C-alpha cells in the first residue's frame, strides 16, 4: 500500500513514519484491495509551552470508495493505535457490505435465470417452441 504522510507545521521523525507504515500495512489483512492511504499529523494547541494534543488523520482509498478516521491523544502512537482499531472495524463492515451487495445481485440474477428456465419448460410442455 502506498502511504503519503503529511506532518503539518513540524517534521516527523523516521521512527514515527516507520510506526505508521507498520500499523497501516497490517490493515491489508482485513481488506486486500486498499489502494493507498493519506495521513495527516497535526499538533493541537497554540501555546508552545502547553502540552499539545496530537491529531492523527488517515484517509484510506479503496476501489470506488474511501474511509476517513481522525483520532486525538496525548501521543501520536496512542492516536495511531486507536485509529487503526477503528479502521479495522470499518474495513470489516465495508467488506461485509460489499459481499452482501454482491450476494444479493447474484441471488437476483439466479432467480431471474431460474424464472426464464421455468418459462421455457412451460413452453416445451405445451408443444410450442
């Protein structure tokens, strides 16, 4: 998966970038068609002396759809963990929804083809073709 990381008004160190990469790569086990991810790292608060909240935002791009999650916490690592957990649940729901829609379409097509076969059988029994 291609991941683009944007750190707003600061420079993220390589350890944090590697942590993000490892965590987001694990999402491939829940949905195998993730195209890419766009990550935003932000610091919340104006005063440089205050402890700032860290904001982690990620947008996953799937074929025909995208998922967005935003989490804030005292550390980026904790925010990333929370966001990844939420993304896992969203990906499972999204995949189930897609599977349900696909199964519904297959069932509808099967019923339509069975109805066509019944109509052809009825024509054959009447001796008309």
